[in-house]
C-alpha cells in the first residue's frame, strides 16, 4: 500500500506540472499549494482508499483546460479505423498519458470485435505486447471508468488466462471495488461476468459487493440487466434484485417487464409476488405490445406455469391481429406457449390453423409437429379440420419414420387424441424396433414416452378394429404398468383383506390385474362364490371401486369392453330371491365361455 501511495502522489504531481503552463500564475500557486496539502494528508492517512481533493481538482482542470497534445492523442485514438493507426502512435514520439494506453486497447477491441483471425495476429504483434506492458506499468493511474472498460476489452481480445497483464488488471479491479460506483460494478458484471470463470475470487467479490450495495440501484435497467447476467450466479443477489424490481416495477416500461419475465423463465424462478406485480401492470396500463413482446410474454407465462386470466386474455386478443405476419416458427412457439398454460382461445387458434393451411409451402415438419402437439394438449380441432389434417398427413406421412423416435411417438399420440390417426402411423410406432428402446429406460422423459405408447396401443385395439398389429406385447409392458400403478390406499387394502377372507382361497381371485387395454383393475374374481349364487350378498356394494357385475349371464366381449353395468341385486331387490340364484347357476352351468368374472375398476 505504501508503494502504491507514493506512486499515486508522483502521478498527481506530474499532472500538476503538465497543467502548469496552461494555468494562470496565481492558479499555478494555488494548485501547487493544494497538491502539497493533499500529499501531506495522504502521508498522514495511508489507509484512505478514496482519492484526495487534488484528484478531483485535476480531473476538473483537465476537462476545462486539457493539454493540447493530450487532446490531439485522444482525438487520434477515437477516430482510428484500423489497428495499425493505433499501433503507430507508440512509435511516434508523442507524450502518452496514463489513460491513453488503456484507451488504445479499448479501441483495438472495438475494431476487432468481429474479426477473430485479426485478434489472433494482433496478440502476437510486438507493438501490442509493448502496449500491454505500458498499461501494466501505469495501471494504478488509470481512471475508474477506463479501468472497467479496459478489463472488458482484454477479455474481448481473448488474451490467455495466464497473461500477466490481464492478471494485473484483474487485481487492480479487486483493489478498487469499494471505490467504484454501483453503475460501474453493474457494467462490470454485465459485460465481464461470463469471462471471470478463470478468476473466481474477483467474481465472488464482485457478486458480494453487488449484493451488499443493492439499495444503490435507482433505475430499472440496471436491476433487469443484473438479473439476466448475474442472477443465476448468486441466490442472495437474485433475491435482492427481485425485491428491487418489486420496488421499481411501477416505473418499468413494456420492454423491462418483458425482460423480467423472460429472465425468470430462463432461470425457472417462479417468484409469485413479482409475477403478480408484473401481471397487474400489464393489465392496467395500455402498453403498446409488439409481436415479439407478446410471444415472449406468452412463453414466460407458459414456462413458469403462471395462469393469470386477464393477462392471457389480453395476450390472445393482442396477438390475433398479428397472426397474418407470423412466421411458421412464431406460430409454433405461440401455440406451444398457450398449450402449456392449458389456455384455449378459439379465435386465435382458428387463425393459427388457417395460417398453417395458407402457408403450407413454408411450414416445416418440426413446426407442424409443435402445432399438432399444442392442439392435442388443448383437445382443439379446427372447424376446417379436413384441410388441416389433410396437410398434416401429407407432410408427416412420408417423413414420420425419419423423425426422432420420441417425436414419432408424440406425433402419433397427438393424432390419437384428435382421433385422426391412421393404421400406417400406428404400425410405425408400435413396431418392436422402436418401442424396445423405451422399455428399460428409467429417465422421466422416456417413461412419459412409454406411457404414450401404452395409450396408442389401447387406441389401436379399442378404436381401430381393422388394425391387425403389431401391438405392445403384454410381457413387456405389464410389469412396468403394475409398478407404475402406485401403492394401494388404506381403503383398497381393507377391501382386499375383506375379499380374501370371503373368498377363502387365493385361486378364486386376484388383485392389481393388468388388462390388455393398458389399465390396471383393482380386483378380479375368477370363480363364482357360493354366496353369490344364492343371491344373498353383494360384495361390491358400498365400495369406492363400483361393482360391475354380470349377474345371471356371462358378459359378451363387447359388453366387457364397454363396461356395461348390469343390475346388481341389493336389499331393495329381494324380489329376485332364489329364482335369480337358480337362474344364475343354470346360466353358469350351460355357458361355454370362460369362467365367470366380476370386476371392480
């Protein structure tokens, strides 16, 4: 610290000497006396981190009466359009001030921002290395604002992480963090936080200062930018920024509100108070919302699962006039966002479906798949469904097998939900080569895909009698279906214990039976108990499962599929008496069908 203090005092005295010719004699004496007092005060108080009064006076004098030679150098740096023009300033015998070398590096990074090949050549230039050495030797005299921009420029020039000059600038920034204004800290975080992975100490201290001084934020732009750039790096800082946004939300315009929601959605932070505040201002203030803003807002609400009726009504109503100008990607994005919210606006979705039909030649297969899935999640079938689904079959039919396996299942499942599936699509996803990859997977996404395969198989059996196969083999899906059925409730356990006691033999009944239609039956009786033949007791009465009893006759296959409910004799039906019991025994004896079954599901 003592060496830095002496170096700082020498810098101030040199500045005073340079300014002396352009100041009046009286002013020169006054300036010298101020410099003497400042040097004495700094020597007495070496722990002071803030620049003395002379520093502010020198900067003020520089602005009012700068050195002509320094002003000429700054003008040349600002107007340079080629890196060579800046590097030539080093060879000229010009008087370069402390900030000039830093300004030259900043201008070099701007000129080479989109030229990575030139950046690599520049780093190897000897003059560039000389410039870095000059900045390193004068780093303590560089102004705060210039120092922050210098660090960003060095990161942009892609210097090696082990570069000594880069480490020196980072260390100088760490020493000055307390003296930087909050806006400078915010600029540093916004522009350089992603590059500070190699220097975690600097990043940690920067985040700590931002969190401790969060009350100094006085504008919405700073709060929103910090949320987007550094909020995911520090949980306490993100909490403070959310509080500050709640405080400043009344000043936010539509773009700030959009950025807040998109940032929350990107970080998957469902901050209900902030979402409510943003929703209130979106509803109450007549902001002009552009097409992009509407789509971003719909995406954010859908990603966070925040359902606000008035906001969704406004988004759907404002988006409807923009539908003709949407691209196929924007149509798919908007439909998917509203589908995530389970929000159906018939006029909007009719317009989206018509837009897809009218722009059939520009709609790509992935976008059409997303629109189809959105319609399936909302169970929406457009009025002109023949044209829409004709386009779907025309576009997706030949390319279905070339899609990703999970996407194939999603598309066919959506067609099953909308009752538009065809046999060829069923055969494409129910073939063993495709569904075998989802059987043994434990990932939640693959399990969801397998569940959709079960639904597709049930649809093929129940709604397409002409379909001949293939189907999902029971040996593959039955164990997993029973495993996914979950634990029995206390009421189910009590019911099963009672039935086991009444049946007397385990062979007369079974529990948790997986059917060929991929649902699980709670209980199934495989033999007719003696008390049932006498018609004196109905075990299914009063249970939460409901009794589907086929009493006195064997159910037909169609009745069993449709779950036909036959009359069940109860206390109010005692007039059936023993005649009913005799009839049921006679029917059972004469029946050539499989053993009589009574099902609860």
